[in-house]
């Protein structure tokens, strides 16, 4: 006896008691088409889920091949255990970053922001360990968006209520970042929580200013703004490099002057 036949044997008596007088043949026909619809729906859902997973994995693998942060691990003055841990961390962040981009309808946002962070770290003479850490954090700083309905990211105009809801994405980051080793986790939390703080204290969630804002969050603040302005978005046009830099300078109160100056040299 098949699984569906066993289910039918359990369910039919219940239905006959619930609807007395209805022929058994009617219940059998209804049950047959109902189970076909259910199993077909589940099959479509599973197939869609599998295709998305394959797409994310494929995009991640293409990106990883030429990732500077991954390629420099061999040059670190560290034991094999730490190097393996960092490689695994990078791979997990790349996959998660690709998932975030897919969910938010922002092509290569994670990749582009993290690449500029890597270059900025190099320009500022930061050591490789910190550069790798910041680059990984920049891949997943918007992980809280995974808890927001993806339809919001395909809408040209959002209501005031919807915009307020989007702001809460920073609060949903904690659970998503527990895969990061505990001794490295703080930089990831800082990136996720504080990348909307402004240098003059007008940002959110806590209105931090100047050196109160963690360094990685300040870097992402200016880099994300540039990437957003020069990328396709559903709610506005794409700006040229020159126009985007003008807009950043016009709103210089939002950014650390050091990082605002550096991004012009990099992009």
C-alpha cells in the first residue's frame, strides 16, 4: 500500500463522519486531485528552491576564483589552523553575500562593496588579518534584509511604514552572524548594526558620531553610498562616477573625511 493510500484510509472515515450522506466515490475523487495538487506544489517549490541554491553557489564560485582576500591567506604569518578557518569564513561570507544580493535584487552589491573595502584597507596600510576581516564583514553587513519580504526590493515607491520597516533590518543581523567565530564576531556586528550612522551624529540606530562609530561601519557607510548611486536601483536612475562623488561631497557630513577622500582615489 502506498503512502497516499495509507493517508486516504485514515482520512476518509473522518470525512464521511463530518459530511454524512456524501458518496465515498466523491471523497475518493476529491482526495485524489487534492493530493496531486499538493504534491505538485511541493515539487515545484522544491525545484525552485534547488535552482536558487544552484544559482547562488555558481555565482559564489565564480567570484571566489579571483578573490584577493582569499588568495593572500597563504602569505599570512599564521598557523595552518587559522588559515583554514579564514578560508572557510571567506567562503561562507561569499555564499551568504550572494544570497543577500539575490534576495534584495541588488546585483553584485556584496561583491562590489567588499572589493572596495579591500582596496581601501590596502591604501590605508592596514594589516592583512584586519583587511580580510573587514572584507568579510562587508560581504554580509546587510544580512538583516533576509528577514524582510523580498517584494519590498522590487518596488519603486515604498510607503512611510514600509521604509520604517526596512530600517529595522539592522536589528535582525545577530542570529544570521553566529556562524562567525566568536573572537572575530564583533567587527561583523559593528558593520551590520552601525553602517547607517552618520559622521555628524544624524544617522541611526543610535545617533553615534565621529570616532564613536566603529571603523568598519564608517568605511561601509561611504562605500555603500557610492555603490548604490552608481548601480541600478528600482527607485532611481544610475549616476556616473563623477556625479556620485559630487553627491557624496555635498553630503560630506555623513562620512568620515578620511574615507571620503580615499574612495575618490580608489574608484
